[in-house]
C-alpha cells in the first residue's frame, strides 16, 4: 500500500503484472524511496518509469497525480469514507478512531472508499485496522 500511495502521488498506474515483473529489491526500493517533496516525486516518477520500461512489455499508464491530503488530516474524516460506511451499513469510525489510525491506514480507507472496483475491501480494512469489531 505504501508503493500504491507513492504511485498515486506521482500519477502512475502500475498494473499487477508490471509489479510482479519487478525484482524483490526493486519493489523494496519503491517502498523505501522518499516521495514527499516535488523533487523527490520527480525522482520517484523517473525511477518507476525506468523500472517499467526495463521489466515490463507493456506501456506505462498515467493518471492525474493525486495528493490525497485527506489522509494526513486526522481531525476530519473525508466524505468518501462516510459515504462508503453508510453504503456498507457499518458504523462510522468515531473521531477518536479516525485520529488513532496511521496516515497509511487513513490513505487505504480513503482509497478503498473512492475506488469503484475495490470498495468490497473497505469493511475488511476497517476490521483489520481495529475500527470494527467482530462480524458486521
């Protein structure tokens, strides 16, 4: 999920097939490489483009870069999370629960809530992160 977050920040959609063609060391590098500042993001984007070019036999897919600043905001839950919890019929995370999540956990929930094809994992993620207890 860390690499996914960084890929979103630099506007590259890496397919599972492309990811699976990377060497373990290359995947680790994508996880560990910094990607906070504009300069780091430019360097990261170049790294990803080079790796896909070398390892995959399919073109790079670009997306509009996303900031997802919502995941850094621990004092306000994004509308997408509220809507997805309602759609799934589960209790909303409390403000205390939302604030207690790590930034990466908040990113994952926002990403799952906004995704059209992966939001089936929203409730399991809430359970994994300790927001929901038992079966809902």
